C-alpha cells in the first residue's frame, strides 16, 4: 500500500541530478530516432526496404550483444573515461552510413553504430543508484519511475520526429540530428564527474589485501561482471525477456487487428493511447512511496497485466481493443520500475551499469522473438491469435515474479544476510 506522497521535485533538486538526467534524456531521444532514421535514410537512397531492414537489424543486434560488454568497461573504468571513445566511434559510424556508396558498406557502418551507442538509460540509472543508495534508498523507485517516463517520452516523440522529416524527404537530416543528440548528450554526461559512480578499478587500486581472504575478495572486485552469474540476476534477466515478449507482441498484433477489421488507420490511435496510458501510469506510480516489498508489488503488477491481457484476444472492435490496451499498459511502467529496483538490490554496485544493459538486451531479444511469433500467428490464425500471445507473456511474467517473491521470502525467513566483503551480492527484496 502507498504511504505518504513523494514526488519528483526533491529528486531533481539533488545536487547534480537534474543535469545528468536531462543530458541523458537528450541522448535517449537520439537513440529513439536512430533505428527508424536508418530505415528512412537507406530506403530513400537504395529504394530497397530489404537493405534498410538489414541495416536496422544489424544496428539493433549489435546494440543488444555488444552493449553489455561496453557497459562492463564503463563499470570498470568509469563513465568519464569510456564514454568519449564510444561517442567518437558512434559518430564516425554514422558518418560512415551517410558517406556509404554501397549497401554492404551502409549495413556494416550501421552495425558499428549499434555496437558503440551509449546506453543512456543504464548510465543515468547507475548515477541515481550512486546518489541515493546510502541515505535515500527509499527514493530509488521514484528515480527509476522518472527514468521510465524519460524513456517512454523519448520513444514516443523520437520516431514521430524521424517520420515527419522522412515524409518531407529530409532523411539525412533525421540521422544527423539523432547522432548530434547522442554525441552532444553523451559528451555533456561524461563531463559531469561529480555524480559519476566510482569505477570498480579505483576501488581495486585503493584496496590493500593483507591475507588470502582479502586477496580473494580483491580478485572478485576486480571482475565485477562475475557477480551477474547468480540466480537472482538471471531470474531478473528472464523477467526482462518476458516483458520484451509483451512489447513485441503488441506492436505486431494491434496492427494486424486494425488491418483485419478493415480499419488500418485505427492502429495509430490505439498505440498512442497505449503510450499515453503508460506515461500516466508511470507518473502516478513514481509520485508515491510504497511500504510493500518490491517483490510483492511485482507480483501484483504482473498479475494485473496477465488478467487485463486476457481481454485482448476477445476484442470484437477497435474501441474494445483500445480500452483493453490502456488497462494492460498501465501495469508496464510499474513492472519496469520494480525490475530496476530489484536489479539494484541484487547486483553489486560495481556491476550495475552492465546489469541494467543486460536487462535492456534481454528485453530487446524478447521483443524480437515475440514480433516474429506474433507475425506468424497473425498470418496463419488471425489477429486474435496474435493478441493471445500478450496474456501468455503476462503469465510467464507472473510465474517468474512468483518465483522471485518465493525466493525472497525464503531468504528473509533465514538468518539475516549482510553483504560480506567478497560476496558482491545483496538480497533481492
């Protein structure tokens, strides 16, 4: 149950918080523009959606697979040291796309752009955790709600801007603006040293192991990525993959429903209502503090998503579907916020950026898989079959959330667990 009202203003008045949040938000708009911008740009140049699709796929695949390894370097050496290299490489890759004269060169450059794009959501979330963890940990859900709002806003307006520029024939300008927002926002973020989480390497260099036990702890701290290979984080990654299944299903199935019912224009307002519902839900959720443990709230959110998702395949009309989508989407921002909260508690601080990035990659993988499955279901069995995949994804989420909650209760029922000097883990409650 919620307790006293909190709000976003106290967070943004934290010294340095508004600056890093806004610069990361600027970069996120650029990320939201880049993938679609590549499609518009390369289709305009080559006349082939196949080439444009391959470039966008290469970009997305490289971002999902390489991004966590770049994040590991950031955790080890610090945002200020690693970000400039990423930004230079990303800018050069986009310049390569713009200057390419063959489809192969454009696809290769787009793939390099995906491999070097900074994960602004993970970078900003890691800064929030660093600022609030010690004395204001109860405000972390509000901070992650703010991050969710920034992400939803970026992916609501970024594609609209790209589409508007593409529609008037200015596809080069769209990709240029996207790159400028990424490089500019990233450079401004890298310049803000005072809110940067301390690099793992600094902790290692300051440590002075005096015996074998200390030396073992020292070795673990030197490789913070090892702390991700634990059941708690792997379960959280699976939850992020499951929420990606929901995302991928909705994008395809709503469009298939609109076309099947002879109203292709209905897809846009339904998805707009979906986005606005998520924005409003995320905003409301972040305004209040909550007494119940995060794992219990996650069960409630996923149960709501599953129950309301059952209405989707039963929709006889666009109005029914729109109302069902609005109700279902209301559970998504709280779910994402709670997954971030639980990740912050389950993972060692020196691996946090990498953990957030792996979560994003898992979600992207789930979305890609579900989009393919929903497309096949829509082709073979109709839009209702594709929509039925949404509550199926919700059920997977609910089962995983119940497993996480059970593990948390078992852990809480046992002896009190405190972080040991070399464990690198915290209880995910």
